[in-house]
């Protein structure tokens, strides 16, 4: 079975490196006091432990009640204070949170936050309690947050748990939880996390996709934590191929979020070795924040048609969200080229809702016959639905053939794009 193989590969790798990893890097958080690792719900507690629990029950209830009362006024502050509670008090507060009606706006946030806090000392208990949330979506998110905390503190234990507990879960659920573990792992030891991800099986497409996502998660975590140079070195040391290209895109995209000029200079330094997909992805990220700067960088480079097509389309797609006039001006300033057809299509699609007459002119300028026909039909359908009189006037005064007029008049816009009545 594919999925168990993925997890087994991780487990075997981590088991082999566990002793070296733990020699000097961390203190085992699982070796806490008995009060901190009491199973929930409690089963078979010793008399001494039960007595201690009974003696502190009043304080625990008072603490939980106090924070619950505070949460009615300031939920954020109550949750910040709950972080300083003992494991026992956190459990008591969790019981109070679980007892809230499901329509109480505080319930889900309190439960997830408290479970993440409990995961610092008792991740298995936190995971067990997450099953009782009720909402499948909230339960899944809580598990992901717990696993990130666990893997940050004890990656080998989290991986060992995944190897046995995730084997029979659906692929999507497996993937999301495994990626949470890698994100947490990267927080404490990104180099080891990267090595573990590289050691994942890659025998089929599902396994390769899982590995790519795990590696991407590690790279993202490194950059978010200020270790850009380390992330870059790890990517550069990989053999050329699809994995390296995917991680290069991840690297420059994350980089572009805070330093697009630096990321652009880095791509320049790589020369012709940069795949078109990486440039396109990078410019899309850059254009989301500064489309004019991204377009200026693109215009200053000599690019092959494939790269120009993808990159210009990515920029226009983002730019037209904010400024139709400026994006149109940039498109008009570019040399006529079939490589810009997809960018023109992207602009036309946006323009059809705001200025259908102008959009039709743009659609007619597309070089590719099928693209041009499809976009003219789309604009015509949208125009006719929004302003039938203006559209009819356009048709009446056009020099289209009868066949073309019929095609445009029967076209649909919006959801009916490309279909006939």
C-alpha cells in the first residue's frame, strides 16, 4: 500500500538517526513530572496521585471559572493567560471549553488554543481530546496544530506516531498531518528535517508529491525563521531535476514576499538554468504586491517565448485586480508577439465586465485563431447579458460575416463561456 510505505520510510530513517540527533540538541519533554503526563481521561490513577488531584481540584475549578469569565470580555487575553497554567489547570479549562454550546463563538478557538498548549507536555493526550471536538474541520485543524508543536519538541516521537497511526487514514488526511510534522520538525532542526524529507520514498506520483510538499514546508519554515541562506544552500546542492526546480520556485516565492529585488537578482545570477515555470511563479508572487515593478523586471530581460508567455500572463492576472488602465498601458507598450496572447486573454477576461467594447478590441487582437474566437465569444456573451442594446448596436455596425454575427449573438458569457445555447 502506497501510504504506509511513505510513513515507514520516514520512521526507518529517523530511527537510524535518533541517537545522534538527541545527543546534544534537546531535552526530552516527555520526561516531565507525573502530573504533566497524566492520561486523559484518567484511568487507573494511583491513590497518591488521585489524592493530590482532589486536593487541588478546588483551585483548578476556580482558575478555569475565572478564565472562562474573563473570556466573555476578552478571549485573547484569557487564552494568553492560559498559556501559563499547569497541565492540570489546562485540562480543567479544556473541560469547561468542551462543555460550551457548539454555537458559542469562543468554543472552537479556546479548544484549539488549549490543545496546542497541552501538546507542549502531553501531545498524545491532546490528540485524543481533539477527537471530541465535534466539528470534523475543527478537529482536523486542531490535530495539525498539535502535531506541529509535538514535532518541534520531539520530532522522532511524532514521526514514530505517524508511522503507525496514519497508515490507514485517507491520503489527503495523511498528507496534511505529515506536513504538519515536517513544519514543526523544521522549527527545531531544519537540516535534519530536510534530510528526512529527502529520504521519503518516491516510487510513484503520490509519493513524489508528498516529498515535494514536505521539502517545500521545510524551505518555507527556514525562510520564515530567517535562515534564507541555509535554505538556498540546501536547494543549490540538489541534483538538477524536477525536485530541485520545485524547491527553487518555493525558495524564490518565499523570498519575493519580503525582498523581491533580492530574489530577482538571485534568479539573474543563475542565468539560463532557471526553468520557465520558476520565473513565472516568481513573477506572479511579485506582481501580487508590486505588478509594475515585476513588469519592469520582465521587460528588461531577453526571454524565450514560453517564459514570456507564462510570466506576462501571471503579471497581468495580478495587475488587473488593482489597475486595469496601467496593465493595459503596459500591454500596449510591448512588441506584438503571439507569446503575449495568453496575457491579452487574461486582460480581456477582466475587461469584459467593465468595458466590453474595449474588451472586444483586445480579443480581436489575439493572434491565435482559437483563442481569439473563444475570447470574442466570451466578451460577446457577457456584453449581451449586461447591456443588450449596446451589444446589438455593436453587432449592427460591425463588418462581421453573417456566420460570425450568429456565433457572437449565440455566445454566453460568465459560466456559459464557450458553450452555445
